[in-house]
């Protein structure tokens, strides 16, 4: 060896410091992939359970709807001043070439007390 080369230890520290974020990012990415793959079945079961719960809640809310007999329904329409509109729509539907087989009327957001016109 004819020549002795001296390098600064600072250059070595800077090279390691520059490579560290890339290595950490790569390791983190691999860990995330392994976690997703290992928890795939559990996450799938959890998602299915959440969907079933939401569907059960929707069915329970639908089951809580009040069903009125025809006399009560007509009384409520008269009480609200809507009986005329009901009969007009009924007449139009009878004359229509399209025949409705089943209807469902849902009253939303109403508080009705007999003898008091609160809405």
C-alpha cells in the first residue's frame, strides 16, 4: 500500500442516517402486510357480524311501526285536514291503467293526541 486513506467517521454516520428511514419504512410495510394477512379471517367475521347487527336494527325499527285500522286512519286524515287529498289520490289510482297490488303508508315525525292538533 502506497497510500493510506483517511475517511471521516462523520461520512459513515451520515450514510447510516440516510438509509435508516428507508429501512424503517420497508420494515413497517412488511409488518402491515403480515398483520393484514394474519387477521383476514377475523376482520371478515367482524364485518359480517356488523352487517348482521345493522340489518337486525333496521328490522327492529320497521317492526316498531304503528299499524292502524281503516277507521283510525280515516280519523287521523280528517283530523289533519288531508281526507280530501286522500280520496283524490284514491280516485286517480282507480282510474289509472297501472294497478297497485300492495301499498304501505309510513307516517314520519308526528305526535298525535286526540282532541289536540299537535304535530
